[in-house]
C-alpha cells in the first residue's frame, strides 16, 4: 500500500499547485511563523489533512529555523526523527491525492 501511495506522489509531482492557504503560528509569544502551503484545488486546501499538515510545518519551522525551503524539506521531522519533512509532505500527498508544495515561509523571533 505504501509503495502504491509513493507511486501516486511521483505522478502528481509535476502538477501545478495553485490553490493555497497561509497559516500563522506563534510560539510562546516569541517566535512567529507564516507558511504559504499550496495544493491543486480549494477542496483539498479546506480538508483536515491539509490543515493539519500546514500547522505541523509551521511548528517545524518555529522549532528548527530552516534557512530556505530545500533545507526545511531535508530536516528530520520534529515529531518523528526517522522521517524527513519531505516524507511527511509525501504522506499527505498520498492521502489527499493532489500535489502539495511549500511556496514560501517566514520566521520571526524576538
């Protein structure tokens, strides 16, 4: 089942992800994150798996302060270090059946 899910991820990789959601996260009033996460349709953007993913990515960015999207995707996932952030995104792609991409993010700390 996992292999079939990964095959679906590869097929969807080239598709345009035009719909999106901007999510904000503030940790202890000292670290703020904005994440722009994209999918192919508004239907998926409004789904629970997508909203959960964007929140998890915001917490990841708050905790690990990646310099750019490529570094973020290579990082070990904070809740399961046996996975990378890219693996977590691929799992979400397999669930929702659409391409998902981090478009941009911003992190601020005082």
